C-alpha cells in the first residue's frame, strides 16, 4: 500500500485496524504518524481516545491492553507505537494483530529496517494489516520528487535552484520539505523559487557549490574549478569531499552513458539517461570535450581519489589539496 492510498483512505474516514509502517525512509513514516496523531480524531475525541507509546519504554502488554479498550464518546480510538524497532518482545503483538478490535486504529512505526518476511509476525501482518515498506530514495530520483513536492505546495522552482537545493541537502526528504516550507514563508506573494532564494534562505552559495564545480569540470574551466575548491577549503561545511566526489561520479557516469546512446535527439537522450532534458546539453558538451577515453580516465581518477579521501593509499593529504590535484589530472 502507498502513502497516498493510506492518506486518501483516512481522508475518506476509511480505516483498517492495523497499519505497519516500516523501512529505511523516515520521512513517510513520520508523515503518516503525524497525520494519525493529529488528524484522525477531533481535539475533543483525542483527549479520551489517543494513546501514544514509544518502543524503548513500551511494554507489549500495555500496548495490547490499550488497543483492546473501547472508544469513549467517539466511533474509534487511535493507538500509536512509535520507534517500534526499539521495543522488546515486539513479536508478542502477534496475538492482537491476528484478532484486532475494529474500533481501534493501531499504527506502528518501525524505522531503520523491515521485518524478516519469513517471521510469523510478518506473515500475520500481511494477512491482517496494512503494511507500508519504505526505502531510501536514489539520488537521481530526488530532483523529480522535490519538484513535485514544490508543485504540491503551490510553488514552482527554476532548474538551477532545484539542483542547488538537492545537491546541498542530499537524501534527507524531511529537511528538503522543511526548507521548501521556509522558502515559501519568505517568498511573500511570489510563487517561483530562484537560485537567489536558495542562496539567501537556505545558505547555499550560488557561485561556489558542487553544481558549479561540476559545470566548471564539464567545460574544462580549470581557473573556475580551483576558485570553487578554494572556497570549499575556507568553508569546510559547504561541500565536504565525501559529498563532492559522489556527485561528480554521478555526473560523469551519465556522461559515460552518452556514448552508448544511439539517438541524438535530446529528449530521447534524457529519457535513456533518466535525467531532466534541461541538462542534456551539459552531458553532451562534456562528452565532446573529454571523449570516450577521457571520461573513462576521469571515472578511474574519481575512484582513486575517493579511496585516498578515506585514507587508503594516502598519508593524510588535506581534502582541498586532493581536490585540486584531482581536477588538474581530470582536465589534463
């Protein structure tokens, strides 16, 4: 079952007795938990019919007893078990889940991992409950996801601003959501988010960031690349090397794929590579400047310097020096 389906059912007052929310992506689990806590009951109903447990402190018998109570002055009660992955004897919930009370909406948030599908509890949940399994979003999915989130809030965002935001924050959906809300408050009557807004309200320099370094490398603009790296040296939190190298590897891996695409139509290339058509010219330009052998060598260099950045075959060269050495070799 999807997040959207669960939220849609809840909005229509259609409830199942048990919802099990599990997996690596906290954002969706937190979103559903927050909705269950604040929107399924009115304020007056919640006073008598909302019970919240936390896994580390919860006793399985107390949770089951709460679920077995009947609602007071309402059609249903809501019982939440947060951070269930920290609960001892969680398998002892099997008895209740196998025969739940229809007037109780029991919502469990089990973060970080999924249940073993072979376990008895997992089999009972599959038969008796609604299970949402989440996993971390791939980096190449973040721009589209973020753009849709922006649109859902009645806003739009320029492509450069979108990639500045995503490259800066990375795979933290909750923080992306929070930053968009903050931007929305600061926009006033405007509805379009620009790179200037990202710089002012999120704190990302529009001139000195991973996106601009990637552009400098794609164009073989060594002076610009060195200036950006020098900025990173003076502002270590702006772009640590462990964030920069994967971003560059992702870019050049897409450039490498260009050589295997037969079509020259930019939309077809974008579809094949799984990228926004807005950026296809960047990939094509880099492919023309570096050629096949050059891109292959860049990929090997990125792998080598990634190992050196974590101390393998390196005696402690500063990150800034590693990056400067790397970009010079890349463009040689």
